[in-house]
C-alpha cells in the first residue's frame, strides 16, 4: 500500500515536471517571438519617421509652389489691370 502511494505521488511529480517543462518551453518561445515583434516594431517606427520627413518635404515644396503661383497670378493681374487702365486713357 505504501508503494502504491509512493508510485502515485511519483507519477504526479512526473506529470508536474512535464507540465512545468512545457510551460518553460512556451515561455522561452514567447520570449523569442516577442523579440521578433519588438524588432519589427522598431523597423516600423523608423519607416514611419522617414515617411513623416518625406511628407513634410513634399508639403513644404507644395507650399512654395502655391506661393509662386499666387505671386505669378498676382503679378499677371496687376499687369492686366495696368494695361486696361492705360488702354482706357487713350
């Protein structure tokens, strides 16, 4: 009877050892997966920063283009106004 109890306890200990080993293996695997995810997140952050810089350059360029267009159109409107005024004087 004592040997049966001892064998039962040993079987439970063996089962717990197997479960604990599986849990440790899963924890190590999760740690490895987390490292991969962190690396990808860092890469994505760098890509986002580069994209933001590129967008800001384009935005600045477009603002310059708009200012140039407004300037040219204003100068053209001013010239047309002067031509109309001088042509009406004659």
